[in-house]
């Protein structure tokens, strides 16, 4: 476990600590990967976490005068999903971001973190490679910009020096004659790691393809190009025969392994299948059909609210975490080496939020952090410093239950009860965001919450009924 956490207020402070601590420090933004890596022993020797999640202006998505899109290091997956610019001008990235985890994970996990973790199964690397992305790394020594494909040196190995911070991700926006698509194949509909994934970006002159880019994920130690298939497509149109031949060439380019989730041969065949699906969708202009027009974010507002710190803080055994939980102020010394979930349960004594998996998969630990639904098992406790937190204990009013609590009781949506706090928190934030959600939106909101009693029908009904209670002022 880490020894201390440095909550940074500026990039300059981050670079200063990195220059001093080097290999003993790691930057965290969402921390959804790093916390697990530390606990599993993948990242050893880390003594200091540098939390950049409240450094101002790092969560911006901008378009420069040369037509290049820039993602700051705090841009989350849900930022991309909600960005009209990304959906319009970098659609494969929006699709990949939507496929990551759950709303709670997408609210914390950053694109930069996904790139640095460097798993070949990470979804957003594949479309960014297809889009021709570059990244800028900065240290006190200066900065350097490199092509994303040159950043990777192997499985979970990147060209990032111990004193460097990723400060920018940039790529050219798709032009009017360019279209693309990302497809992920996994073993379940949500909260799943890619078995294989593919990103396709095509440039057209009428119906003729003048340039083709096809990148593959989870089929080699790093993201790879299907070079032969790319070359084959150029100068051709997307006829059924050409699509079939391209899919076969793409399949031949893959170099997958066999593991508990699938054999190498199965993965290779699925590369061909999803490539054919992507090209067929592009041929009929149907690539956007499955992407939601109004994705559920569990922000509760139109814009993800980013809190700020007035100055950087080093949290160690002497520094109190000063926070507000359910409207009450707390000052706690000694919780800096824990997750937010453990801090809430052990140091504050609020035991409604549950630990079901400690891996960000079950959602039983869902809380609101500065107004946004997150999984508290994946958040460092020090992120609570100067923050506003709501737990299940704070959901009800002084004299009445929250409408979702009333509906869960009325409809018998509570079974063993272990998962219930997380479902209630997700449902409450959904109704704040969408007072009259569709059933599909309810399902989207609940993809981060698992019920091991298989009680989803009653839960969905309860959320629908809670929406009616909200409309009636109940």
C-alpha cells in the first residue's frame, strides 16, 4: 500500500514531486486501474500517489485552429461520451468510451489513464491509434510529443519516464469525407474486458476508399494495424465481396493468445466477424445506430462538476482529511492509506455502502462524490478532502424516504439487501438526471450494479415507479 498521497493543485507541483520521488511516485486521476494494480502487486515500490483530479482545466476537450482535437489528462470516458465534438468528429472514440465499464467507472476513469495502463485489451487505445493520436509528455526537463503507437513497448510497458506526466492527447478531427467505427466483442453486455476489438477509419472519394486504417486490440502484446487489409481496401468500394476479403485479411493479421476467456482460434475468428460487421455498417451508413442519443452519465447535471483545491496538500499520518458527508463536517487523521469506501465505513462509521467485489464491478459501494456517482472502492480516501459526499444514509429526507426507497419497498425490489444501497444511489442519480427515464435508460444506469439474487425485473419496475412518485412530488 502507498505511504502518502499528494493532492495537487497545479501541474508545476505535480512535476516537482515527480522529479523528487521518481519511481516511488505514481500519478492518479481516476485511479480505477492503479488501485487494483497496487493491491495485486503489479505496481510495486509506489510510496506516493500524486492525485491530479482537482488540478484546474485538465478536463477540457478542445479543437484547435488546425483541426486537431485535444484531450486534457483529466478527460474521462464519460466526458467523451457526452461531448458533441467527439461524437461528431471522432466517433470511434465515443463508441469505445461508451463500452468501458459502467457509468460510475466512466465518471472516474480517464482516457490518459487507459493509455498509460497499456493493456492491449483497453478499449480507447484502439480507436485513438486509428485516429492517428499523439501524446505530449512533460517534466521539469521539458516536454516531448510522440505518436501514440511509439508509446507502447509491450504489455503494460510504455515510454514514460519516472518524472514525466502525460499532459495532452491530440489527433486530427475526422473530415466530412471520413467515417469510422469501433466494435468490441466481450463475454457479457457490460462491465466486460474486450476479448477482441477493432477500430476502422476510412477516407472516401465518393464510394471509393482512398485511405484505410484498421487497428486491432486484445490480439497482440500491443494494439496493431492490419496492414495488409488496410492496403487491400484502398481504391475499392465496400461491396459484400470486398468486405469479406478484408475481414479475412484482418483475421490473418491478429496474433491472439488462448486463456480462460477464449482460445486463440476463437479470438482470431471473432476478429474477422467484428471487422465484417464494422465495414458492413460503414457501407450502409449505419455505424451510429446503436449509440445512444442521450447517454446516461449519472452526473445529475449537464456538466461534470470539477472541484478545486486552493493549494496542494500532502496527506500523511499527521494530515487530517477534512470532508463533508451527508451534510455533516468531519476531520479525520489516519485514513490516507485507504479507499474511500473503507474510510466511510471504518473512520466515519457509515456502513450502508457495501464492499462486494473491491474491484469496481458490483456497484454496492456507489456514493456521490461532489455530485457524481462513483464506486468508492476505487477512489483514494484522500479524494474526500474538501469534498462533498453523499452516502445511502444521506439519501432520505428528514421526514420521508427518497422516492426510490419508497418504490423499492413497495415493489419488493429488496431481496437479500446487500446490493440495494448501490442500486438506490444509481437510481436516485438517474432520476436527478432524467426525471422520466425510459426503460433502456434505467438499464444503462444499472449496468454498474450487480444483483446476485437475480432481481433485476423488480428493480427496474421500482425505478419506473419512483419516477412517477417524483413527478407527483412524492
